[in-house]
């Protein structure tokens, strides 16, 4: 569950004030709105990457407003994938678990499990250089899922993909969400993508969010 209550965020001359919405646990929410309305700013605040100046953020029953990012247990897939150039695909997927000092066997098993879900097992020992856009996004998704996040935040993850790859990634996102039950908040400008994936569509406009069932 994600609950945002009277949130206030300022960044230079830009500000969001009094922003509130709630996504039930296990739901797939899609956040839409014009460029510059603050969608990514809001996502970063939920992840703990953006300072909040007022209000609060709750994930499940925890008030995480002042928690550091690592403690929130939120997976993030940025628009550009942001893969680590010096790590193999296997190391990308295991990174969050290694940081959390999980045993090597646990990391190996989880990496192989997630890679199987995502159809990237043949890529595990490859460098990330030379991956296609779709492959890179699958790796970024696997990295975000590997540590069992309670919330998954996706910042326009399909925007740079061709239509066929976009369709296959939509299939994958539907499958992963059904398999894991993770609560998803997904930013997109693509109306067809939103209608296909979301059970709730949130529209951010003039500093307010309107929510409707898809």
C-alpha cells in the first residue's frame, strides 16, 4: 500500500503542496500528467530520493517520510535503466542483495529465479554494454525485484522502446505483478499502456491528483 497525505515538496521554483492519494496493497497504479507537473519528483519522494517538506508517506503501515531509501524496501526502475557499466547482468541482479549482505547461495538462487521470470538467463554472464533497450529494461526490472520490494516504482520504463518490445514488456509487467503481488506505481504518457496495465489511474494536474479505476 502507498498512502501520500498532504505532501509538500519544493525544488527551486517548483513545488507540490497538499498532495494526497492512496494505492491499496497489490494494486497497479499508473501516474499520468503533462511534462513538468512533478510526476518524477513525487516518485523520488516515495523512494526517499527527494526531501519532503511537509505531509507524510506511508508504505503499508509504516510512516516512512523520514526513512532513508534503503530502509523503505522500494524498488525503482528509472527511465534510462541506469545500469552499472562495470557489473555483469548477474552482478546487477544480485547487487541489492549483496549490499544487504545476503549469503552467496541466497543471492545465486534469487538471481537465477528472477532471471528465469524475466527470460534473461542466457544474459547473466554478459556485460551490460551491447544489450538492447528491452534487455536493459528487463535487467533493471530484475535488479529492482531481487530484494523482494514491497513497492515497485517505474519511471517511464517503456518510453524508449519500439512497439513490439513495448508490448512484450507490458506482458512481462502483468506477469510479474500477478506473480509477486507487489504494489506498483508506474509513470507513463502512453494512454494505451496505462489502460492496459492499471487498475487505478492517477492524473497529476495543477498540484492535485485525481484517481479513477481503470
